[in-house]
């Protein structure tokens, strides 16, 4: 009997030692997260600077106002993650899957999103000054009032996104696609737009002052209004009133 109890106690001790200590910490204190390859939890205001989360799956997690500066999230799956108000300066999101994630009000200065998937992502009011988004997919994303000045987004696809009030001043957008976007009060001052596409876009109060490469832009099916500052020599027809627009405004 003694030997059997001794063996059971020893087995329990070994099991406790094998249990990932970080997971117990995460359960005891919600402000500290022990990262695991498939961890999805809550960690508001966390200090995650310089952490390496590359290749992990943290989908559906909640990290509002977390500091991810300099962290590595390359090829990380972070679908529907709440990063609202986060600080992620120089963070590496290359090839990450961030579909449906929330980055509203986040500071993403010089962050790297090259070849990342940001479908239906909320980036409203975020700061992406100097960020790199080459060949990234931002279809259906919310980029209202987002600051993308001096960003590098060659070949990025913004089709179907809402870029109203967004600032792309001095950005590099060669080959970028803005087809069927919602575009009101958007600024492209001094922006490089070689071979970009604005097909089927209602250009309302859009500013192209000083933009380059405009003679190679695809504006097929686009229309504009008197408030827009179009490239010199470009002629685009006026936009017809949207059916039901007055009803929407009155509501």
C-alpha cells in the first residue's frame, strides 16, 4: 500500500512539473500572458515588446492597448484579434493573417505588413506613418481617417475598403488597387501612383495635388465632384446622386 501511494504521489509531482508554468501564470493573472503556439486569451495593457510570436495562432484574443513595439508576428494567425489602441512601432507582421482584427486608434509607425492579409480589418484612426504594406490585402478594410503618409504600399489591394478621410500623402502606391472603394475626403498629395487603379470609384473631395504617375492610373468607371483636386489634364465625369442618399442624410 505504501509503495502504491508513493508511486501515485510521484506521478502527480511529475505531472505538475510537466504542466506549462506560463499557462498557470496566465490563469492566475490576466495581465500576464504566457504565449503558446495556439494561445488566445486576454491581456489588456500588456508589455509585449520584442516578443517573438512568429507562426503562432492567437486568433480571437483580446490585447487592447498592448505594447507590441519591435515584436515579431511574422506569419502569425491573428484573426479577429482586438489590438485597439495598441502600440506596435516597427512590429513585424509580414505574411501574417490578420483578417477581421481591430487596430483602431493603434500606433503602427513603421510597422511591416508586407504580404499580410488584412481583409475586413478595422484600422480606423490608426497611425501607419512610414509603414510597409507591399502586396498586402486590405479588401473591405476600414481605413477611415487612417494616416498612411510616407507609407510603402506598392501592389497593395485596397479594393472594397473605406478610405474616407485617409491620408496617403507622400506614400508609394505604385500598382496599388483602390477599385470600388468608398473615398470621401481622401488625400493623395505628392503620392507616387504609377499603374494604380481607381476603377469604379466615386472620387468625392479627393486631393491628388502633386501626385506622380497619374497618367498611368486606371480611372475606368470612376466619377468625381467639384471639390476634388484631380491631376492636371484629367477629365472624369461627374458622379450622379446616389439613390436614397437624401434619406440617409436625413436619418
